[in-house]
C-alpha cells in the first residue's frame, strides 16, 4: 500500500471538487455477485477501487413533485461534474504510470435480459460502503453522515495499491421509515426484482421501461391515425427529451424524505 500516493490522489480528488473520497481493495468487492467476472474482464490486474462522491444540492430537489425539470437538470449537472472529477483522477493515475478504468456512473449498463438493463455489474453504492463512506439504508441507497442519500458516486479500477477504508460499524439510517412511506410505488416494502421493477416503472417512466411500454402501445394501435396521435402526444415528447438530455429520473421522493444530512 502506497500511503503517500494515496494521500496525493485523495487530495487531488478534493481539489477537483469531490465532496467524498476513499478507496477499497478489489478483494473487498469479490463477495458481490458478478464482481469477480466483471473486474476480470475489464481490469484483471486491478488492485484497488478509487471512489469519489459529489453531493446533490438538496434544495434543488425539493420541488420535484411540482416541477421535475429543475431536479432533473440539477442531476444532469452533477453527473457532468462527476465525470470531470473522474477524468481528472484518471489522468493523474495515468501520469503516474498506473492503470485507470472508470466504472459508468449510471449509463451505460449491461443490457441483459435478467436485469432488463437496470443494474450495473459493479454497484457504486456498495463500493462506497466498502470504502467506509456510509451505510446502506432502508431506501437501498448509501446513507452518508454528511449528505444522507443525496450523493452520487463514481469509481475507478486501478492497479495502484491505495490506502483502503472499511465498512463503518455505525448504521446512519435511523429506521424512521419516512422513505418507505414516501415511495409512491411501495417498492421499499419489498425486496429483489419486484422492488427494482416497481421503482423503475415509476422513476424511469420515460427511460427504457416506459419506452418498451410505449412501443407496444404504438404497435398495437388500431389505425394509422391512432399511431400518429401517439407520436404527437406529450408522452412521446418526453421520451425525446429524456434521450436528448440523458437523464431519466422522474422521482426524488425517497431522497427528499430522508432527514439524514439535512
């Protein structure tokens, strides 16, 4: 483990604008399903995962039920900032003779039938958990003590041996159930595929799940006039807009409801 280089890299992340930064070993991630295979495919010589977090601006999310465009644009800006930070760290690693393979922050993800293109093979929130940046809450998100669940993560696989964190003993989720009660689909009351699908149908209603449903509706339309009406509908315009801006989130209720970090 190179403590001096690790500190240099962590300081660089902060200077670039990261709010949180840490690392975990590749070994820590191998207990998660699919991690060994994915790391073996894209970075077989990697030893560490460098993880950074950038906070969401909480006040920009609070109007999400009245106006989704503002929190969507705020989320787009966050991911653009996260991409800038990650690429700056990749260059730092590359300049130091180390490998740097970034993990997608939210797209693209593997398009597999069993996950319906909803789940990446390496979970960023679990990388952040293993690196000691927070605990997993009832909302299935990482809860950081500083920002609650309102933080987005990015990670880089590298052959550098970085100073690694470890999962925190404290559970920052207070079991208040506010996220469970606020969920419009009841997804947080169930586990596994059912929960993922219920959530996705709502918060990604103009992402892939919604596009498939719209496509089926279009194919089954009885007449050409009905098909034209669908293509001229606000629903189709929403798909066009989502595809152009690259943000498919249409629900922020579990983020807004969590009191941690406010």
